[in-house]
C-alpha cells in the first residue's frame, strides 16, 4: 500500500492534470461497483447489530460449559453446580455461607462462585481456600 501511495504522489507531482483525471476515474469506478452492494451491506450490518445482544453472554456461557466438562480445580469462574460435582463436600462449605446446598438448585447451574460470593456478600478468596482444602 505504501508503494502505491508513493506512485500516486509521484504521478500527482509530475503530471497533476493526469493524476486528477485518474483520481476522478477511480472514484467513479469504485462508486459504480459499490452502489449495487449498498443494500446488502446495510442488511448485513442490521443483522449483525441484531445479533450482538445474543452474543453478550457467550463468554460466560462458554466458561460455564467448559467447567461442566472438566471441573478441574476450584476457581472463581466455576459454577456452583460444577464445584458440587467436583466434590460433594463443597455443599457444607456453601451451607456455612448461606448458599443453597442442593446440587439440583436452578441458581447454581449458571451462577459462578464469584457471582455467588458477590451476591451473598462473603469473601470469595476465603471460600476458595476452604474448597481447595478439600482437595488436599
């Protein structure tokens, strides 16, 4: 692209009238090529903008899905259900903090440990430390 710009600058400096005509021709050519595509571009833009709200929670949904497949060690982005599946003794840790201990509770399916700690107002790091003690 830099070489093209340099060529255009040299042409404009050496032959300004020819450069102006070439520029006008290029503008017309581009406009005539793009004109039929404007409705398509507008439709695609509208479709993408309409899709954005559905994509907002995609990152969270992927984290939840991955934590269900492989719970791994206890971590903040793990769901309450995934933590319970990792170790059923986690139910006692949750109960001490006022969280529902039921592994089938609807809230725990989508709520991460971080979200639960924030919603209930307790220390996430203290709960994670206690959960990690179960692993040892």
